């Protein structure tokens, strides 16, 4: 099969309704290299850079409750900084660039996905698409 390893995806494919940061950026522990009293941070197998993760809530109102909050792993030499909180919102809107998903079978024997990104940032303002209506042409 031609598909091997992480599958490139866009933010809008994974979170079409957007998402919100609901946790702090934390280092991902390398369970194989860590020992009692000595924690080692995981490194990305492809790039060798450090792996961080942040919990995000999917803004899709049709998502199942059990799938609402997911961890996104961010590959970065430095701890990623979430966007500034927005006034009046309980959670911070966030977007990711350079995303991949990797399917795997979890401990319950079900298909799950590991979501990785190269960058975390504030959402870009929505852009108005060009229209061809008569009202716009006038």
C-alpha cells in the first residue's frame, strides 16, 4: 500500500468548525527512555525535534461527547505558545499548520488517530470569497 506513516491533512479537514485550547502545552513523556526519577521528553521520529501536546475541544456541535476533546501533538524545538485568550470566551480559539494524522489501534482494540502539527497559532480572520451575484457587480 502506498500510504505509510503520517498522512498529511489540513486544519479544516480535521476541525471544520474550528477548535479551542482547553489545556496547557505540556511535554510528551518518552516512556521507553524515562525511568523512575528521570523523565525524558519524547522526540519526533522523523525530525528528532521535541514533542509537546495540548488538549483541544472540537467545536463541531455534531461530534460525539467522547470525541470532543483530543490531544494535538506539536513538533517543535521550543515549547509552543498558545494564542492570547480572547475576551468574553471561556476557551482560546486555536489553529494548527503542518498537520498529519496517523491511524493506530488503541488499547481497547478500536481505531484511533494521533494528530500532529508543526505550528500552533491564532485563527486567521475569515476571508470573503468572491461572488458573481448581480448585486456585487453593481
